[in-house]
C-alpha cells in the first residue's frame, strides 16, 4: 500500500500547470511529451481510482501535432497543455455518457462551446472524467463506469459531482481538469481530494445549455494550486454572443496576475454554521479555526459573524427543483427510466413546484443576495467549511448525520454549498490540510459579485500560509474499479 504523500509518476506530472506551460512556451518540452507523461500516469493509477474512465489518445496526439506546427504564443494561453473534461460536457468524437445507461454509447459530433474555447486557447483534451448520473449528488458513481475512489484512501468518497476531475488532479493524471457546480460539485470533491475548485460567477465560463438563461449550474476550473486554477479560468473566460449569460473576462490584467499580486492583509468573516442552517462536525471546525489562527498571525483580520441568510435552504431547494424539472421535461423516457432513485425523486419534487414556490424563491434569493452584498462591503470574503464532515465511506451514497444531527435529504449534508449557488457569487474551496487522519480539508471562501480576481488572491494567501500545494500523490489503494475505455 502506498504511503500518503508519495509520488511515483513521471517527473513532468509532478509539476504545476503554470510550470509546464512555461516549458511548452520555450519549447523545452512538446505537447507530445506532456501527453506521453499523462497517459502513462493514467494507465498506472486508473485501476485504483477510476477517475478518467474514457480517454482519447488518438484525438489528443492529432491535436498535439497540429499545435506543434505553430509557435506556442500563437496557440493560446495553455500552449498545448493536456486537460480533462467532465463527462457531462460534450467533446466532438469522444464518448460522452452523462453517467447514465441511456447515453452509454453516445458520441457527439460537435463540442460544447467551452471545450472549443479551451482547445482554441491551446488545451488538448485527453479524456472524460467520471461523474454521478446526470451530475446529481456528492458521491461520484454511476451504472456505466462504477465509482471514483478517493486517492487518499480508496475506501472513501472522492466527492461529487466532479469527483473524477478532482481525483485525476490529486494523482497527477492531469494538470488541469474542468468541472461544473450546482450544489457544490466543484467544491466538495476539491475539498475531499485536496485540490482547488472554483465555482465562478454564472456566465464567466459560459457553456451551452437547453435552458441557457438559468444561472444555478456553472462550469469552472479545478487545479492543484490556486495559481493554476487562475490560469485555467483565464483560458475559460471570455464573451460569447451565442450564449445568453456570457460576459467577458477580467477588466484589467488576468486572473493569474491577481494571484501573483495577492496581499495577506485580508479581512475575513467566518461562519461555522450559517446561523444554524448548516451543520459541521467538531473535528472540521477545530481544524479550520487553527488555520484561521495561522492567517491572523500572517496579517489577516478574522471575525466570526454571518449575514442574515433566512430562507436559504428553502430557496435553494426550490431553485434546484426547478432545474430538475427542466431536465425532466427535456429527457425522453428511454433515458430517464434508468435514473437512480435520488435523481428521480428530485425530478418529481421539481415537477410539483407551483408558480408561487418559484416566485418566492426568486424573491428570496434577491433578498439574500442583497444581504451578502451589504455584508461583503466590510469583508474581503466570507469563509466557512466547504463540507461539514470528513469523507465517509464511498459505499454511503450520502451523509445522513453530522455532529449528531439527522439529515433527512440527500443534499442536506452539502448545505454550505447553497449560498454561492443561490446568490450567484463566486466561491472557491482551498486545501488547508492535512486534517484529521491526515486527510485533506478544504475551506470555502465566498467573494463579491463577479469578484473572481480578488477571491483567487485571497485563496492564494490561504494556500501560502498552510504550505500548499502538497500534491500529486500515489493512491492509497483499495478496490480496483477497472481500466479506462478508449475513445477517439
């Protein structure tokens, strides 16, 4: 059994994304060198974690050869760096299953506009990362590929729904991995796998959707460091007139610039429970308070306080239900009849919503947004747990008890994720471990409207203070989920 913290992969996989990009730009290495390292590492660790069940080597090497004919400055900010895409987002010619049996053999002819943007900016797609069925839930498993396992202890939950993305990063399969987030799907797996997951403002990393005007589900970057996360967001951001919520990147400079210029003089609000709405185990809060103490010693001001978030859970669940009702309406029975019970129940709940329920949610979310905007006039970020508990065994679909409190709904253990989704504020999970039993712990930071630059800068200070990033690692193996399928 591998010891946590060891790494036996190629030296190139050990590096951070911005370091590899710098080497690509100077032609010290080629995109093919990166692909060779990535595919070697994927082959080595996939039997232990099942993070990237579909790979597309032929497509990737063809893309590398096309990029190799141009100077890296011409091919965009990623300069030929391999990336992974979550299996909810279409990549032309690559099997895209959405984690459900009805789409098990689906191969799209065209890519999502976000994938096209990333490829135009020099990213090379190497494969698709595992997700729960239709992205629903905080535990990554499905009937097509099985379960993704936590690299730090493969008996544990890697988080969801971007669990494959997080596990692939933690083990050094890839340098940057795309994800998406509605109920914490970028943040929960980042917390559990010891990586960085950023939920941007809606429209910052816009993608195609049949319900293009909805804002609760967003695309975003995951990486092994805050700087790499900023680099990836720079590649994702930009206005696309074909997408109704899209808007431009930063007004000046880049998100990576903001990280490089980060100042430790932060004013941080910390809430351990969102005024009692969310629950956390004592071991999680004890660790986060120690980290905040470190931040104070490095120049930050900390105040334990929280704005009025009355009605947040009810509002979020209505918005989630509406999203599920939209999914149900556009999904034929031949697909939906395979859905797991929790997903089917969510859709049934959504279809029972009334116009008054939806109106109340829209009114409620505006009140909460206004409360947060006023609150953040006095603070740089609101900090809170990313998740209220340490990872549970993977065989538990969801957590039903935190700190002795029974949680009746399968999303109740993820309530710290609800605020950013409901208000459309950017939020990030930053690793601040090791925590209990040597496992990763994440702290969530919520920033001002469209304030990704300042949020990333604050996250950089947390990362610096706790001595990160400390990955990639070799998996500590348990079960062997199997080998990836090859596409493209």
